[in-house]
C-alpha cells in the first residue's frame, strides 16, 4: 500500500500535504504511514482511492495492477494531452 501511494503521488505530482489534507491528518502522520511506522486506517482507503480516481480494490491491488488495467491517473503535466 505504501509503495503504491508513493508511486501515485509521484506520477500525479501530489505532495504528502495534499494526501494528508484529504485524510484530515498531519503531513507527519502521513509520512509515518508511508514509511510503515504507522498502520493505515480502514476508513482511509476510500478517501485515498477517490483522491487518485481509483476504487479501493484497485488501490489495494497495487501500482502494477493499476497500470496493467490502464487505470493510472493522468501523469503530472499531461492534462489535455492524448496518449498515442
């Protein structure tokens, strides 16, 4: 989960403060979750999934599965561009 969220953040250009804001926690608390020092809460998953335009199942399935299903959110700076 941690790696998937970090990769999604990198792809979309979202910062820890952005994701933390969606969850209603501090950036430091999010950092602890991303580092594996603190557990994710079950009610965090729908919020994070929605933030990235995914379902909870997709989020849980991992970054590679999301990419394989062609469900990755648009990359930073790709708005308005079509993929060839």
